[in-house]
């Protein structure tokens, strides 16, 4: 945008607040967007879809997003017979007269002199010949708020140094989603959102860490390793582990080693695994009959059930073919080889997780090598979440007479969210219930996924704030933008995102859609900005202080 601004300076003076004119309103409507003719000195090559635009009307200033860039002409003949490109003089004469450049801006907000409520949704449009500029840092501060107002810095608007912030209070009031194809920075953005929630202290996080990106350490596209939440925030974060061997290999000691008892596994936990385990509907439904016949220890009993005639009789008793029942047993049998499974009811991991969460701490459940097994991830995440949610429901109902006794708000982060929230199972899983409840029991979701089209439409409609990185599938794009005002134009913006660390953010936690470049994460300076001092830097500063004290 620097080239555009420099060009604009040649022909026009800046606004009083330093904003530099880019063009003039010449046509448009509230539904189709505002048409802006670029000034002659502004290069169309410096315009980018997604740029934050300001339009100065007579009584209001309009803020919007650049959604389209076009080459226009006043003479159709120039299209049929373009001028000789070897003649710079002829091209210069035609440019800006017969041929000109046009932008389409989607108006989102108006800023008025109303001291109490200066920012409002745009319900009108600016008049002809209103002057247009790129938005200023003051605009960003006015619309999105600043860090000093309790908001969290998430990134920078396109081609701007201004800090764009999310309202974390609004964020945790509803479930939210982070979407994008593999390698676009979903984990990067999720980690920042979790830090924002942690630092503001308004909710606890429970993170089902499928690939070891949030607990002790994570990965980055630019560095081999970045600090996880535990390294950054120490005792505020507890790491629970399912893989003791992985902990030993990394020479790390988790805060708690999770043990799941066979008696804790319910038929509902098996039902969600139907697709992941390749089970038929009948095989998955058989779990309910087995629970009724074999009792609380049905998993252990079923796995060790005698083969032959006795097993055939059990199948007949349930009313399913023996092969169907065998398929279910073959899927359950590997559970006996996992380090985290045991007879009975385990070590009451749910109680331990609840103790940490209600104490204001944040829990990361690391799966280690089990994160590569989608069945294990689905089983554990669903099983623990269902029981934790039951406790939240009970605590909320008990506190109905005294709001001060409400349980501490909880945000549950799940990856591969479409596995939990597909249309076929969303109504029957705890995660679908949580999304529809809209924090009724102080529990919300942060869903992370590269296939949003696989998530139930009703669940997607309940997500309050969405952060969408680049998506390469039209169905995924449609799913993310479904029900969003101006979705047709935002589709163009989303399709033109860069492949990494750039996202379209929209929803309840901010007043209008905006494209951001994600803030830096992983360098010593980025840790300092998060209020954390790197260990090596702390030691170096200590040495400098000692040297200064003793004159070394």
C-alpha cells in the first residue's frame, strides 16, 4: 500500500488526521457495495482485497473492507482494440480518462460524533464524491479497542502496523472456531487465543492436545520449536498425560498421569467411534445391549468373553450376527494394550481435572503417540468431556439461587472437530450439546478444523467468532461463511488470503470482519510482549546486573 499512498500524495493532500486519499465514491448501494474510482496517482497494483477502508461522508465516516478490484473503461472500443502498448504516451493519455481503475468497498460501520456510542453498524451509504482512504490507526483503535481496555492483541490489519484486538470477554460467551487447510497457521492462532483467555483470567482452558502443540512446547513454520503454555505460564498450566513413555523420552514430568478404567467407558463413548472404527450402525448400537447384559464392567467382560458357542449365544441374546459382534470386540481389544487403561474405574481423572479448572488453572491433556490414533482421541475427549459437562450442569443448577456460586467458565479446545460434530452424530454427542447451549452451563467450545464443511450446519451457526485461514475447498468456504452478512463478497476476501499466518476474522468478538496478519510468536521479543521473560534472557540479565554491581 506504500506505493499507493506515495502516488496519492502527488495529486491530493492528506486528511487532517493524516489519512491519504485513494479515490472518490462514484456509485453503489448498501447491498452491492460502494463503487470507488481510484485517483490517477494511485497504482491499482498496490490495492489488495481485504484492506481496511475509510470513507468520509458528510456527517459520518464509513469503515469497510475492500472486496473487489476492477479495470474499467468509458469506451467499449478500447476493449475490442486496445492501444499500442509500446506507446507509453498514449497509454498515459488514456489512463485515468477513457481507462480507469475501480474498487468495491463493503460498508460495515459508521463513526459519528455520538460520544456514548460512536461506532454503529452501517445502515446507510456515503454520498457521491465522498473521499476514500485507507483506514488509520486511530480508526482501528476506535473500532476494535486497545489492550489497555482489556482486549487481546491478535494481529495487524493488512498492510498496517496498528494492533488489532479481540474482545476476550465476548469471545468466551459463545463457542468459536478456527479453520483453515493444513499449514495455514490454525495451531498458531489457536495458541494465541488460548493465551488471551489465560491472561485475562475470565475462564479456564481444557485443551485436548492431539499433536503436542500446546503443553510443553509446540512447533512453528520458521523455527523448529516454540514454547508451549506450560513453559510460558508455569504453575497456571497443568499438563495431564496419556503417554508415560513419551514423557520419559522428553525427560518431562507431567502434573498428572491419566488412567482410564474400563468401567468408565460407556456405550455413548463407543457410538461416536462408529466411523473412525469402521463399525456398522448395528455393531455400534450393540454396545448398549452389552452394557445392559454384562453390567458396569461390560468392556472388560466383553473383551475376555469366551469364544465359540457362548459367544454365539451372546450374539443371539442381543439379536445381532456373530460377525457383527466380533467386529466390535476386535475394535475394543486394543484398549487392553494401552498404558492409560486399567481395570475398574481408573484414578478419577475427571475429579483431578475439575480441581485444577475450578482453582483457576488451565489443563492441557497431551496424547503423545496416541494422538496419531483418531479413535483414541475421540474416545478420551468425548468420555472426559461428557463427565466434566455433567458436573458443570450439576454445579450450575445448584448455584441457580446464588449466581456467585456459578462454576468458573470453561473453554474446551478440540482438534479434528468434524469428527465430533458431523451431521450424523452432532445431535448425539456432548460437543453438539455444548455448542447449542451457548454457555448455558458456563461451558463453550473452541473448535479447530481443516474441514468445516464436515461440521453440522446448526453447530456452525452457533459459533460466535470464526477465524478462517485459507481454505481450498468451496464447500469449506461456504460452511464458514454460511449465515454471515455480505458472505458473497467476503468469499472473495477469503479466497485471496496468503497461505500462512493470514486470516479473516469475524463474529461476536469484534465489530466487523477484518483480515489480519497474525502477531509474531516464538521469538524472545514475542514472549516479552506476552509478559514472559525467556529463561536464557533472564540469566543473561542477571549476569549483567551482577557485573554492573561488582564492576566486572
